[in-house]
């Protein structure tokens, strides 16, 4: 860790003392299977937070799904929704809840891996009931935001409010600007680079590979991207297409354990999250997808788990903090302590950015006690 990193993280407790960080209640549920009445469960969870209608009535709700990696990659042959994808039953139920709460339009988004093709086709390849989703609300859209995709006319620059660490602003498909309510539907998982991946880390998938991908154009975006974003984002070996602002400091660390926690917070700050949902009924451990090495990853291996948990909140930092605690980890753990034993703690970085509090003592948890509900993930205490 460099001297600059040490000084930055050392300042976090002082910053927390000198400004009041946003907080919001978080609803949790014990839920053992995917055969429950999620419409009723989600309505009850929203009611505990003040009701869905006050959040979505007469508004366009954009739902960022977690469809990370190719649909052909599976862990131990399991269905994608049982390991690392958002579960389609949750999306169907959530769509019905938001529609009946008065949402004007519901738009599903993801920057689908290695393609700028239609998101509906990608979801069909993943085994999703797209026709049911299409009729689950008055107006439903599917948008692959890896590029303009034939439905958008431009990219929109959204500034990082606190100035950023890596990039001062991010380019997004214009649908993210045409959004009244942004929802992140995440999975309760470890992450090989960021320790955990929950509502905030899920938003990294909003970034277009046409601009930030390995095969992005140097000048104009590549509207037919076929790769990931590791060369630009994770290791900083190249800059994004020049339509985007360059890095703030080309001499900053090229270490993904430094860069990705900061980038994850930047993206979540630039395109703020209004509703955060985390599915922890069934999931995987040790990483974010089946491509993680079975024995050599950051957590020493991957596996399957059934925590039996659901989490819903209106502040992404408080929601992710509760989610991290439910995994058996200390949300305020410093770098060197699991799950942040390799990387910087993005929850503390989110505090530094002023997005919310990562202090469990400042968060009202409704629906159960964290100590009684938590499920031990790898390397948890």
C-alpha cells in the first residue's frame, strides 16, 4: 500500500466524525426457497421502508440486473439464478410490485457480456421467461447498454460528485439519464477483486464496453464490442475511447485491488441508486462467477451456498453494509482483513464519497437481527 493510500484511508474515521453521512433503514427477510410468494414478500418489505408507491408512482424505473458473464458459463451445472445471476422469479415479482405501485415504465438494463445485441435475446439464452416479463407491467423495455444498440442516439456524461479517484466522470448510454428511479438487483456474493459484490458493485455493469472495453475504439466508441473492460478499468493498461474523459492521474496504481473498489463507488455515485435489492436465497461463494479459479482465487476456492436471505433498502451503502454483515464480515474491516484482505474496502470509500454510512450502529435493520440471520461466507469470523 502506498503512502497516499494509507493517508486516504486513515482519514476516513475523521471524515465520518466531521460530517453527517446519509442513512436509511434496511429490510431483511429469512426466505429459504424460490417457491415463495415474492409479490407479497416484496410488498411487505417495501411497506417497512415507507411503501413502493412513494418511490415509483408515475416514474420510469430502470432496473440494473446482474447477468454477469456469458450465459454458457455455469457453476456445477446449476441454473444461473441459483449461483451468480439475478433470479427471474424475483424480477417477475418485483415488476408486478412496481407496476401496481404506479410505475409508468419499467426498463431492464445490463451491459451484456461480449455483445451489443438485444438484451431480450441474451435473457432468452439465459433461460429467462421474457414473454412473461413483457406482459408483467404496462410498459416494459429491455436495453443492452454495452453500446448504443440501435435504440439510443447518444452517450451521456455523468460526473462523479466528489471528483473521483480514477475517473472524474463516466459515459453511459442515454437511458440512464432518462431514468427517474434507479434500482440495482444484485446477488449476495463474494468478489475476487472487491471482496463482496452487492448493489453498488452491480452498477459497474452499466458502463458501456463500446467506450471502456478492451476493444473500444481509441477515438470513437466501438459499437460492436466483444470483450470485457479489464484493460481500461481493472489494470489501466489503456485509456477509454476519447469520447470519455481520461484518468485523473495516469501515475496512480495500476493494481485492480486499488482501482476497482474506487471505480465501483465512482459509478454508483455518478448514476445514483434509489432502490437496492440483494438476493441471498441461493448463491455462490468465493467469487462473482464460475470463471473464478476453483482453488486459486482470492478466497481460495468457489462453492455453493444457501443463506436464505433477502435484503432491500433505499440507500446503497446502508444496504450493502447490512448485506456484508449478513455474510459474516465486518463492514468496516480495513484492507488486510477479509473480505477486504486483498483490496480496499469499498464501503469505507463510499463513506468518503458521502454516499452513506457503513456503520451498522447507524442503520435501522427491520425484519430480523443481523446476528441471528448471518450466514458464514469464506474467511468470515
